[in-house]
């Protein structure tokens, strides 16, 4: 036990701080499953670590993604979002305000099999996103018109 304490003291302050920052970032990301942007997470983490920088948030999110603790969600035409749940799952996204929730269905593990032999590609995985309107935007006529137009013309401008 004493040895361990001595060892811990040898770790540089910088390294210790990084570890603590990473832990707080992960905790805040996992606290609520809102799939925040780095900016949104920065605002939350700052309440606990007032001196944290946005750059530190980005660096840690990148590292946590690399080691498989979290997922980075790439969404066409908008900021990256981060997901504290590392296991494969699908999302439902509000096309009007950008809210993202987990879609309550199990991963379709056999989807790749359906493509077997039909393409020159070796299929290694898939991504699936459901699009719609969140409860709030469903009440908004403009949002409903926007979504209807968007989803009727998925390849059109906007
Ligand atoms: Zn919405
Ligand atoms: Zn998710």
C-alpha cells in the first residue's frame, strides 16, 4: 500500500489532472443520454472543472473514442455529437432541432448477411439513423412542414 502511494506521487501533476478531467468528462457524458456536442459538454463539465478548456474536452473525447469508451456520432451537415454508450445502437434524430435519442430497437445483426454476394464490397458494418420530429417540434407547424419537405425530397437542397 505504501509503495502504491509513493508511486502515485511520482506521477506528474499534469498526468493526474488529465486523468481526473477525463473521468469527469466521461461522467458528465454518461449522466444523461442527450448525445451532446463538445460545446454542450464543455458547458456542463465547466461547472465542475472551472479551468477546463474546450481543447481539453475535444482531446479527451477523441481519446475516449479511440479506446472504445464512447462513440463519436458523425452527422451530415452538423456538429459531431458524443455518446457515452459504446455498444452498437441506433438513433432517432429530430430533423428540425437536432435532438438525438436512442432508438429502442436491438441492432440488426443480420443486415450485413443480406448483402452477401450482391456487392463487390466486403461489408463490415452499418449505420442506421431514424429521422423525425421530437415531441416539441411535432407541435410546431413550421417544423412539420420543414420535415415533410425534407423527407419527401431527401436529395434536394436542404
Ligand atoms: Zn425537435
Ligand atoms: Zn446513443
